[in-house]
């Protein structure tokens, strides 16, 4: 990764306080996609990246349910999303539902960091997708209860999020009201998210 450079759009929109690897800064969440499919090789490369994420006791509580476009499974996943997300995910190649097991497999005791661990797997997947030039966009705008019912997700698993994956397209492919937001976003300053010792809320 030594030859990775910041993309032009990231240079324009992101100003890190400290030097971090461009691999991190280049990851963001576009919405505009071409409507083309992606290969199993590409998709499972993303899952392979997630596979190697860290987890408590190496239990790997994450599970990825997926549907590729133009398959019967797509018709199960697409209606789960709110209308605003359907407006742009209609051009995705793959839809994901990310879930996590609430208990350890070894003893069925509560795995209190299952969501934290699954977040690390998601980030690995998203970074891998970004490095491949793919759109990988997570979302919470969907019906969690309907997802559990439709996808037959049993009790004992937490539904964490959905995501859309696809080949990137120009922002003009989006509905006009979304085009203005199609750029890398900034972040809160470090002093608002880091505290030495006891927690201190930053007053506005």
C-alpha cells in the first residue's frame, strides 16, 4: 500500500489533524452506482477481509446475509429499506444485512462485545471495498423487524445494519436532491471524541 495516494475528492474535502494512511482517508460512502453486477471473486474478497477482523476470544460473531441483483434473493432484501434508500440502492450490485451472534459458541454465555466485534469486521469489509474502487455504503434506514421475519433471523442474533455494494457511477446518476451530498464528509475534532481519564462532555 506504499503507493496509495489521496484521491482528489478526499484532498478537497478532508483535512486530518495528524498524518494517517491514505488507505483510511480514501474510504467514504458514495451512493451513486452503475447498476452493474460484481463477480463472486470481488464479493468474496470483501468477505475474506471481514473474516480476518479481531474479536473477543476469536469467536467471530459476525454474519453477512447477502443478495445479488437480478436474483430471487434481491426481492427479499430490497423491500426492507425505506423509500429514500431504495432511490439509490436500486443500482447496487449486492445488498447486505449484517447480524451478530449475541452469545459465545463455546459456552452460550453473553458475548458483550458482539456488536463491537462485528463493527470491526464491517470496517475491514468497507476498507477492502474502497481499495478495490467499489461503493460500500452502510445504512440503518430499513425495517429491522421485517428483516428478521423475512430473512428468518432467529432470536439470539442482533440485526446491526444493511449495506449496499456496487460499481461507482458519476453523481449525476443520483436523484438531484442527493447529488449535493455525494462527497467525502468531514469529522468531529479529536478534542470532542477523546478524553484523558474521566469522561468530560464538551458543551456546545
